[in-house]
C-alpha cells in the first residue's frame, strides 16, 4: 500500500507551518476528492473521506473497495476545521465516519451541503437539518473568509430536485483574490463551460478516473477530459484527483500529464497529503 507524502504528525506539522504565511492560499490533497484549504488562518475541508467505511461496507462483494493508499490523517486528529463541504451524497463525498469525528472535535464547524441533499445528509450524519448549511445555485454563500458559488455537476447526468436544485454540485470557492473550482464528481455537459466562465478560475480540482466500462459506478472526467475542461474555462492551474484510493476505481495520471503538456495547460500533480501554495 502506498504511503502519503505527508501523514499524521508530519501532515499536522505542515499545516502549522503554513499558518506562518496567512496571506497565501494553501491547498493539500487528502485523497479521492478531498482537499484542505487554508486561508487567513481558517480551514476548509472539501469532500473529505478519511475512513475505511467503504472498505468495510463492500468487503466480500463484486466491487470491493480495497485501498491503494493509506489515509493521510484520522479525522479525530483535526481540531482546527472551520468548514466542511459535501458535493453530493455518495459516501466518499459524504462520509459519516469522517464528518462525525471532525464535528466532535470542532463543535462549531459549518457543514455545507447542496440544498437538494439536506434531509439525506442530516439523516446520514444523525444531526438536525438546521445543523447543516444549504448552498444553492441561485445565490452565493459567504462564510468568512470564503465565499461559495454552487454550480451543477453531472454524475453521469444532471439531476435536480423539485425546486430545480442539483443533486450533484461543484463549488467555486473564492478566497481573497483566488477562485478555486472543486467539481465534485462530474462529466462534461452542455453549458458547463459557459457557466464556469462567470469566474476567473485560478485552480481547478478535477477528477480523472473516467468511466467504468462495466458501469459499476457512475462516471467522471478522464484525464484528457479534465485538461480539456480546464483549458476551455481558462483555468490558471489544474490539479487531478479521484484516483489512487481504491483498486477498482482509479487511473494513472500519465494521460492527464501528457494531455496537459500537449495543450500547454499548467498543472500540478499532488501526492496524498502534499501541499501546494498559490
């Protein structure tokens, strides 16, 4: 099994070290679609999955979730989290065994979910619905020092509730002068590029694991498609994710790297637990 670039005490030490530069935006990849953002001493977790709940759930089935990479940090070792987001209801993006320990360590943490998913998320996390903060595609949500702009994602198709709120979300997160686009799980869809061009995207965090030919799981962008999307929206930098977690649902970043270099698209490939500073 692979070991993260930074793990446990070394990871926490790096988070502490980054605090010495509060005027810079710091981003760590936590594995799968999980990222930690630090800005002005505040900490935002995007879609964290820091447990083995899926490995236990699917043991002995036709799609065992065998880990490739060890987790970066146990969730109960994160006492500084201010905000958590969940892009949709799949467990690797809304994990009770990750979020509840973080909530226990950080009772004031804000938990952001799509407006269409509030009841489901409250039931999974065993919290009242008013403990969650809904975000909608109709208006921005400001939780200092971050501002969140929700956009639809298609996993594999666009799905909405009766109020036309998406079941799967992407978020453009504004932190000072920077805009970070976290797509959640998505494929490209008509109007996606035009919608994202409302912002100057400095960093795109995009999945590259593609589609399972047997359709055992919903699909995502491939490495080449992630580069095409980043290029189309004018992203300053693209970072791949949603790979190197489970044996049955991963991809090599090589196709992504080759496509980015061929297109002249700036990119950064992070290891689990590794930081980039914008």
